[in-house]
C-alpha cells in the first residue's frame, strides 16, 4: 500500500519540527494509541487498538526515526503485530517553508498481512488515509494550543 499526502501548518518550520518530535503530542494524536514508550535513541514501543471493518485488534509496534535531518526531514520505520495481522512500513516526512507556514509532505509504503489484510486493499488504503488525516489534524490543533 502506498499513500501520499501533504498538510499545511500555520507555523514556522522549526515549530512544526519540534511538534513532530514531541512524543507526548504525537502519542495523543495517533488514532488508537494507548501508550507510546521511549526506548532511547529515536526508538519507541507503541500499544495500539485498531478497528477496520469488523476486525478490531490490539497491536504492539516498534517505531524508529531514521535519516533525521532537522528541521526538514526524517523517516519513520514501523513494525507492528497483533492477533489480527501485521504491518510493516516506512514513512518519509519532509517539511518545507511556505511563506510563514510549513508544508509537511508524507509518503508511506506499508505492507499489511494476516486476517486484517483480507478486508481488501481499497478499504485499507481508505482507513490508512483517514488515520493519517486525523493524526495531522490533531497536531495542527495542538499548534493552536501551544504558547
């Protein structure tokens, strides 16, 4: 599954970068995230509950940040497993200034397997895009709350 999207934040690039690196803010915006633990050196352990169609499952995931080039880009590497399947993926995130705002471009490549993959590629892509949109909308709202 491949997904691409762009999001505009009403804040300077460095402020958006800091928000994306703030694990508390990120954890509170990940749909279904129950916990995000810091394992050190840009590595995290997440506990998630994800529902797709009639399949709901608990997932344990490891998340790594690689190729970090502050404040302009990084790569997320995710591997998650649960009783209802697995997901492996990478997301390249690029930040670029647009006047006084910041554009965040996201390119995701993911592989999904197990019972959850049986719901169909089109449905998985729709859910993936919806989760990504909710995540970035939540982060955008956090910028309005910050001083």
